[in-house]
């Protein structure tokens, strides 16, 4: 006895149609992580190209040429100058003067200077600053500006950089530095536990201590002459310097060491 089919309209020959198989969707229809398959493949390609670009060295761009700085000194003009330790009568005398000139870098005034320049290297020179100082007392109704010779500076022509020099025992009221190469010779003052003293000093740029320092006497001295010392005199071979206190005896000192300690930085366009 045969088993009757629940679907008499279907014969045994097409009974396989009861469970039809579904054809696979094309690749473009696949969904991977919420991203259609075609877009996923494109993203993989972009990521590959980007990773390769990181490993390929880029062509170096040509370096910009260094900036050229223009450095000049303005016209000299005379201004009144009086020693700060002068008597009230001497301060009334306006006949003493010094020459000052503006230091101009790239068309802009950067400082005031006095005296001559000293060429240390082919790109660096030294010159002395001129200071405008307010000499007014707290009770004075207005500022009272006076001129004074100040410390030394160096100027780098390649970078336009100004460097303040801290010469050991340099006293702007006493010291008159005379240069040879990167050495400066002058009379200076220094204070110790026993009081202040006057010294003969030879300093070298880049050195932390004086190359030579010799005691001359106590300081300050009553009624001291102006200038306190005569300008130093240099000899090349052997390297030595002669210094003479005004009214005193000249003495010659040997200077040991001839290698320059000055350091010049690379070109810097930051100025």
C-alpha cells in the first residue's frame, strides 16, 4: 500500500523542488563588517598605496639660501660725558664729550656704541656700548639722562647676532681695553673680603678666567688720575703686553697661550 503525498499536485519526478537551493550572491553583495565588498576592496588598495608611500623616500627640497644681514654704524655725534665719581663742580662742566654712533642691523637701530671697532675674525668684530643712564634722584621731578661708556659687545656679521661680553674685572669707569687678536688688556678692579683692588688684566674671549692678572694696588685711590692707566701696548713675538698706571712705572707681562677660544655659531636667520 503506497504512501499518499500531502501535495498530490506534485509528482515524484519533481519532488526535489520541495527544498530549492539559493544561488550565492555576487561579491559586490557581500557585507564585511558593515561595509560592502567592493568598497572594502577599494579601502584595502588605498591602505596598501599609503603604506608604500611611507617607505619610499621623498625627494629633498632644496635648502633656502642663508639670510644676508646688513650691519653698519651711523654717523658719529658728540655728547656730553662726566665721570660718575666727579665732584659737583666737575659735573657742571659740559666740555667733556664722547663720540657715539648707532649700531644698525638690517635697517633697524639695535644699540649705541662708542669708540672704534676691533676686527676679531673675518666675520666677528668687537665694539664698546654707549649707555644712556637716568641720573635723576628719587626726588627729582623728571629723568636726567647722561651718557656713559659701557661694556663691550661682539657682532657676528653672518647672523646679525649681538653678544654681551663679560670681561673679568672690567670696570667701565676705569678700564680702557686694548685688543690684539681675541685678547683684551686693561686695568680692572675687583672686590675681595679685604677690600677692592686695582689689577692689570689680560682676558681672552671664550675664557672663564683672566689669562693674566697682576695686582697694582688698593682701590679706590683718592684723587686718582683720569685715565687710571695708559693704553696697553702689544707685542706679537713673543706675545706680551705693556701696561702703565698713569704717573706710575710701566711693566711688561708675558701672555701664555696663542690658540683662539672664540666660537662662532652657524648662520641663524632668527635675527
